[in-house]
C-alpha cells in the first residue's frame, strides 16, 4: 500500500494559509487559533518568506526590531525584510498591529516571528529551503 497522497504537497497546501487572519485571531489568546498561528501559520509564513528569498537571520533580526520598536513600528518600515518579502511581511505586521496594541502584544508577535525564523532555519539545515544559504 502506498503512503503517497494524490494532489498537493503539504507545502502547497500551506501556501494557501491566510497568515493575516491567523495573526488577527491567534494573538493574545490561548486556544485553537493561537495553536494554529504558532503551528501551521509559522510554517506557512516560513515557506512563503523562503520562496521570496528571505533568509532566516533576516527574519530573526526582524523579531528583535518588533520586540524593541513595536509591531506597528516594524510594519511601517520601508523594508522590514529585503526584497520581495518586504511587502508580504509588512502586510502581516500591519494586521498584527491592529490586535497587538501594547508591549505584551508586541512580545507575542516577536515570539511568532522568531518561530518563523526557526522553521526557516530548520528548512535550510534539512535542505528543503529554496532561498540561497549565503
């Protein structure tokens, strides 16, 4: 019996994940939305940013920016990440800023961005990432 599933891969399915919605519903609450944000949402974000050429260290640095300057500050940066990923992550941060208006919310967003960076790093180490590893 084959273990292969017809249709789309997990990566292709995760590409359709609505990260801004997960951020709006998953921040600040513990429960299924929070779990989805830090699980499937982090993996989907990592795959998206990886395909747009972002590097894990850039995403990890962005988490520090969010923690020190706030989510809204990071969302308003001209280039929160280099290249194509800037537009994507700016939209995610703007969505998060609407529901994370204080230091505790900024910390939750920073933890999520750190989780995204960790997933990206794991993908690079496993050889499944698409971005250059320079």
